[in-house]
């Protein structure tokens, strides 16, 4: 595996490649971000961003969303994968925000993961982007990049990937690194046909060298 020093060398190159990496889910407040991240599970940010303007216009608050008929919510988000279950989750989430948190999005992981549709990854995104709390959300891009570069073990589960990244990256850089690795994985180190031939990290990427040698 890469050492801490080599990991930060790789991250630094990613910073240079994507200096403006940020959350691509459009939102104006913590509530909108929470709902958007729930909707983004197994869906693209692009598809979520197409659906949420109408959703948030119709239901701009937890109270409004909690009172909305489930069929109407489904209609608003039917272009997103798994929309039926997601409609139930975001409605239940809004109800829980009202019943347990006075209509406010909680700021701690322990509280966030008690909400319907919210797992550790979603909680980490909300903590980092809504409240500036250091966190690394391991999505499919972060996991793929971490394993291809051997920042973590190839057989590591999501929790182990997160723990390894937290151990090797300074806490104050967790949120920035999370977004940068997502951009690197989304636009450069693709799941299929990664751009190894023009990658500035090829010299330290065992996976990339293997891919290039197989061509």
C-alpha cells in the first residue's frame, strides 16, 4: 500500500488536476442537501439535479415534504432510479426531522444515521458540506481510486477504506480530498476505460501500469 507520504503526493496531484472540485448536488440549505444525497444513492448527480428543482419548489421545508402525498412525491422524482423507495424514505425522513429534531437537520453522524434513507456515506456528505465537519464519504469513485492506487487494501470494505483514508490524510483536508477524489474518479479514473495513458499518477499506480501493459 502507499505510505502516508505517497498518498498525499497522489492527492496533491489530484488537487492540481481538479482545483475546483466540490459537491455537484445542487442545494441551498442542509435540508435540501440531505434530501438530494438520499436521492443520489445508485443514481447520478445529473439525474438528481434534474428532479430536485421541482421537488424543492413544491416542498421547500420538512413540514411541507412530510405532508405531501406519497404519489405526488413519486411523480416529482420518477426519473431517478429506485424512486418509489426513495419517495418513502424522504417523506419519512422529513417526518423524523419534525418529530425528533424540531425541523432541523442534525449535525452529528450518530443522529443523522437514525434518519430513514441515511447511511454513513450520506451522513458524512451532509456533515462535511452542510456543516463543515471533517468527514470522508466513501462512494464508488473514492473506493475505486483508493484501491487502484493501493492507498488501501484491494479487499477492504467501505468502512476500512474510510478508516485508511482518515489515517493517511490530515483531518482538515478530509472534505476537500473527498470531493477531489470523486472528481478524479468521475472524470479521469473511470470505472471503464480509465485515462491511464494521460494520467500523471501512472508512475505510482500499479493498476494503471497493469492496464497499460495489457493493451
